[in-house]
C-alpha cells in the first residue's frame, strides 16, 4: 500500500512524532494506522525512558474543578525548561492529568510510591481470596503479581488507563509528549479534594 503524505500527516498529528519516523513506521506495518501508532508508542516510550533521568525543575500547577465545585484537583507537572512549561500542549497535558485524577481517584503517582506495608497487605488480601488453590508456588506467585498489577492500575496515576483512550496508560500519554517536546516531563505531586470525603 502506498504511503501518502496525508497518511504521514495524520499519523504525525495523532502521535506528535517526527515525519520521517512516522513514514518509517507506516512502511514497517504496511500502512496500518493502528499498528504504526503502536510502533511509534514503543519508540516514543523508549525515547522518553532515555530522558527520564534529566532534571525537571520547571513546570506548572494545573487545576480542575468538577461537578459544581464538589471535586477539585491540583497537580504539579514538571519539565526541563520554562519554554515547554508555557507551551499549550504541556498546559493541556496538565489539565488532562487533573481531569484523570478527578475521575479515576488515584492515590499515588506510581507503584514505587505505594508504601511497602500497603503492598504487603494487598498481597495478603489476594492470597486470602485465592484460598487453597492447588497450584504450584511459582504459578500462585504469577497470579498474585497479576492481581497486584490490577491493584496498581486502580491506585497509581501512571498505571491507570487514560480516561479518554483506555487502550493507553497515563504514562504513555506523558511519554508521547516527552517524545514530541524532547524534554523530561514528570508529575511532582497532586491533591484531590471531594466534598464530604476525608
């Protein structure tokens, strides 16, 4: 199938990744848009990983108020430069993340932020739910780890499916912008408030 300029442009708009990389991804998968997006996500995520150790000391505080003021969110999103912090797409990301927090109620940024005692307690609960399944210990451990992964998807912002496109996780959404902007982007902290909730 011919790789047209329109296809390349559409893929570039959807992913925020460079034209030559988009063209290469389309060639790699026979012009299948979904497969090309998947290829670029993987490459974009890899590029984001390479930038993750760089200092991100600029940024902004995003906010979102929902349901006639009954739910409110503040989030600090960091980047490397003031130039990126003032960029519309970066500001839009902060807003999207605040909306994600309002809707999905995460308690932590990532699984590494979950206290060890909470993880241990969750493992205990999972093992109790499994009861006396007659499975080898290594299979039981895989089942526990799988269920623990589901727990992290519920309580950790970066592991949650993105509310607007649940085929990707919030970390992938951030990685796409990292790939596009060429800067490290991190969530510093967030707070979610809901009337009548502790």
